[in-house]
C-alpha cells in the first residue's frame, strides 16, 4: 500500500494509495459519473492527457476483459491501449468477478504504466471541480515532483489518431472515416450496414477521394488545434455527399461551417445526459465525453441545432437545412452507455443510399 499525493493547481492536496503503476504524472483532472464501463472509458482516446475521476465509489469489481479481436476491431476496448494519464478512485476492489474478466484493473494499469490511486474522497474532489471547473493536477510518488501540464495547449488529436490507412468491411457503400481519436464502437456500429470503411489520419487530405459518406470521429482536446481537418471539411461542404460527425467531429463540422466553439466549465462525462430535439417531444438519454461545445449563437443560417442538452441548454448537435450533413455532440455508439440514439448510424447509411440513387 504505497502512498501517493494528489496535488491540485489551487494548492490543495489529497493522500491516497497506489494500485497501479508508480510514477509521477500530471494532467487535467476531470470527473465522470457513469456507474459502469471503466474498461471502455479508460481506452477512449478522448481522455488523452486527463486524470480520470469516476464518481462511483467502488471500481474494479468486475475486472478487465481479454484483448480479443473481431473483424479487425477489439471486441471489448475502444482503442488499443489505456488513453487517460491516471485514474483516481475512492475504493478499489482487488477481487473481481465477471464471465469476461481475465485480469484485475490494477494489473491492467501496470501493464500500460498508468498510475491508479484509491482512498481519495472523490465526492469532495468532484464538488471542487464542479465549483471551480476542470483543474490541472498531478500525482506524486516518492517526492518526485513534476510541473503541472495543460493538455489543451497541445494537439492531442495528433497523438491519438491513426498513423496508417486501414480498411474494414467489404460492403457496397464507401465510408471515409477521419480518425481524430476514434472509438472502436463507431466501427462496430457502421459495420452493421453494407459498408466498406477507409480509416485515415486526422490530417489526411481526403478531398480527392472516392467515397459515399464522410465520417468525422470523436477525439480529445481543443477542436481549434485541428486546422488541417477543418480545411478539408470545408471543401467537403461544397459538395452534396453525406457527412456525419460525433463529439469532436461535431465541433469540427461546426467550425468548418463558420460557427465557433468554447470550453465548458467542467464538461459532460457520463451515461445519463438527457438531450432533446428542438420543436419536438423527442428526448434521449446519451453517453457523453467532451470538454468543449458549439456556441449556438454563431451557427450559420443554413444550419440548425439538432439536439439540445436538457441539463444546461448547451448544443448537442447540428444539421444542415438542405444537405445531408449532421453531427452529434454525444456518442450514439455509446460503449459504454445507453444506445437510445444508435439509429443515427442508420440515418447516415440511408443518406448514402439516397446519394447513390
């Protein structure tokens, strides 16, 4: 039970015990309120550079699944490694039980050299972050102090995006997937349809490619860092080929169309975010993980708000008024979380079918 110290940028300190890899690290502290799904959350590239704080009090009780692969995609994880900088929890369960589990959470963290500490009052820590907003922090072992680190100043997308071009499926309709830090379940959801997916790096120039639909994935950090992607999307908007975006993809599509984005106080990271379609009674419970949002007041006249967050009124998606372009701030692919909005992938597929007619 080796001790570690969590230091925050406001000077406050919390003492805990290690159950992961023991090295000093720094990043942005964020909390998420989901009760399950830590293997999926820890491998979500959108958490790159962040120290993750689950609010659920007991973590680790169902272990971690295997590295099994299906159709070239991990069966259980959202990327090929743990993406967050560290994990802070209240109570750690070193005994685990689940039919898919192959190892403990602590063992898995050590495999990827990711620190994990428990014994922290995560309720008090979360209340501080809600009042102050997302805050820089660092975990110190053996008095090996390090500087604070603000990941939002770096191009995190360049760190997590694929470096090679890959192909998935053998369907009739061609999807050009811009990987800005893509979750694997986006691939799984799209492959349920008659598609072939070409996955390309975040800054790849796809403007001369032959495709039926453009997909812009989720990813970490400030969307303003992705200038190359935005420029390519602007060229795609001049055409009529269907476009769909998720999370960061929603923000990039908005910026390319002429709108602006801003940083939220502490972001949306949970499985229970309610969204509503304007001028309707249609509401959905969604999975979310983002720290930036679109400024509704800056959306151009030929676009409209597609979804609104019922907790704070922030934008949760946009749609072009005449062309087959739309995007969502939440995650319709979930994993983990509710699948209320998975039908949006079918809508994107239908747009491609209609485009080819």
